[in-house]
């Protein structure tokens, strides 16, 4: 009896430790209320405390694809994109952080054998209502919501090998269907 209790206690402790280790791998809350702080920690890893980055982090739209969540973010004055992976408990871990100059962030991602094109950007004057992008000679039309910061996605042909669109071929349209590509500010 005593041996059975010891084995049961050891099993409970082992399961609790395993659950704790798993939870530590996914430290971002399901509501992402601590995502900005984890992002700040990630981008400042290895930096001197005298020169931190990410004094101002603003989170905007997100797109869920499978167990991944992609978040549009501004880090100081730079537009960026975060990728998160959702764990079994509904919490997340930060996969990657990318940010830089310009008013748009885009990329192709794969999930479950399908490919998706993600596009996030600034639309501060709310003039853009549609963007057409070209990937491997195929055009895809994305409806842009009436938001100053937007993040949209569309499923694309799984045979496409490109990981980014040809920015020179990107076209922007206003609510009346007029091509406003020449007036859109890239930076």
C-alpha cells in the first residue's frame, strides 16, 4: 500500500512537472495581454540595456492560419509582423519577429499543405480599399478593411514557389475602383 502511494505521488509530481514545463514553452496568454512585453524581451535579447529597442509596441490586426497566429505590429516607428504558435492549452509562444521600414509587410506561409498570402500595412488616409498582388504570374485581389492598420490574407495556389510578391507589380485601388498606385506611399 505504501509503495503504491509513493508511485502515485511520484506520478502526480512527474505529470505536474511536465505540465509546468509545457506551459513554460507557451508563456503568452490566450488573450495576448502579455504579447507586447514578450516581443520587447525578444527584440532586446543580447542588446545593451543602454540602447533598448521597442520602447513603443502597438499590436494591431491578426490572422489565424491553422495553429499559427500572425500579428501586425508597430515597433517604435517600424511596421512588423509577429508569428505565434498556439499550444494545446490555448496559450502561445513567439516564433519570429520581423520589422523594418516601409508601410507594408507581406509574405507567403504554408499550413496543412495549403499556401496563404499575408499582407499588412498602413492605410492612414483610408484611401486603399483593394490591393492586387502578383505571385508567379498569377494575380490575387485582397479587399482592404477600412482601418488605418490592416492585416489580410488569401489562400493562393499551392504550386506557387515565391515567398513574397513582386512589389513593383502591386496595384492599389480606391473605393471607386480607381488605380491609386502612384499615390500610395511605400515608406
